[in-house]
C-alpha cells in the first residue's frame, strides 16, 4: 500500500478516536452552579392555581379529573418538580418560573 492509500483511513481513525475521547472526557464543560430555589408566595399561588390548575384539581383542590391535593403531605420542591415534569396525564410545564414557585407554596400549604 502506498502513503496515499493509508493516509485517509488513518486520518479517519485518528479523528474518530479523538472525537470519542474528548466526548467522554468533557474538558470544556463548565461546572453548573446549583439552581437557586425561588421562594413562592402562597397567596399569589392560589390565584395561579384557580386559573391554571382548578380545572382538573377542583377550585378547592379536593380533586376532580386530577387527584385531591389536600392532606397529601407534599413539599414545595416536590410540587415544583411535578409541575415541571408532569405526572400521569398532567402535562409538564403548566406554569413556570415564579408562578410555579407560588403554586408550589400554595399546594404545599394545603397539602399538610
């Protein structure tokens, strides 16, 4: 084999191994800062709940199409995770940001 016949496959193997090696190593990935938890306002959360959540959970959060949220012992972080990811037939991201934190504070309060 001549140099011209060996060079392209050798280059392909070198580039492939380098690419996979760097992908595994992650030399340039920045360290992610932990997400700051946003404090929610339960009074605003109730208003957001009535507009966005009561269609399924009921005006008083005692259930309807969705389950009752009263007395189930949810923590704000757990509620925020469920709101962000969805659960069962509940879609993800019904509310986001500060509204999600407010709803989480409200639901956590009524679920205790």
